[in-house]
C-alpha cells in the first residue's frame, strides 16, 4: 500500500515527487510510502528546449530534464519508489483509496496523483467521467483536462500539470505538481498548512 502514488514522470509528476520526498524528516511524513510511475515516453519534454526558465541554463533540453530528474529523485530521496517501464491502464476507487492497474502490476494507494499529458489520447480507464475540453488550450489542438477544483478531482484523487487545466509551460506544470505535493503534506500534517524549505 502506497500512501501516495504519482502517475507520470514529467515536470508536474517529478516536481510532486521531489517535494513529497523532501518532507522525509518531518514526523508526519517520515514513514510514508511514496511511489511514482515514470510515464515519460509521451511527455512533451521529450522535444522541449528551454531558454526562458528561471534557474535553467539557456539551451537546456527537456530530454535532459527527464533523465536528470530521475537521478535527482534517486539521489536526494531514494525512499521514493520509481516504477519504470509500466503504463497505467485503469484506476479503481476502493474503500481505502485506489487500485492502480498497469500493464504489468497492480498497486494500492491511499492518494493518487494523475500527472500525465493533456492530449486526448489518454487511455486510463476510470477517468472518463472527468474528461472535458481543456479550458486554456487552442480548440483546434483538441486538448483535455480532468475537471477539478484546486487540483482535487475527488477525495484522494488529484491531477497536476497541464491535465489539471493549466497552460503548457514548464514552470507552471512544475509549480502545479509542487502545489499538489504541499496539499498532500498538509493532509498528512492534520490540516496544518505545510511547505518544505531547505536553508543554507
């Protein structure tokens, strides 16, 4: 049983995982089991080039971020389980959270975060009732979002990044993932608003 399972290893998913992982020494988070299913093949980062992102050297590629993000997560927060080479096929609501079924395994989680891309090719059963046309994308591109309020689709089920209805901008997607992480940390901290900062 995962306490939180993130589906998607792009900007939003890895940002969410990094922030959740960074709370490892807090009493309310130290024993939490966190996982991320590294959907990356269809990520828009695969062909992205960044010249306008604060903190990234101009010329940084999205493909580099995908690889370096996995290394950063493994090095800084090795307790987070990275699940490679699996694709989520279905999400089922249960009494204790959600069952997440991939093409290879079945996982149980108390909280699930959907952080895959916003194309209409999404094929995860169990999400059909939440799919609507994207509110911040050109209609001709046929983008979608999962209807939510402040990233929350329903109790225990969150969406982050462009699929949450945000524009396709790296900094926005990353921030969306971080927001979801702090929302989950706040729940773990008995509703006390929570963020995690490192200091020099």
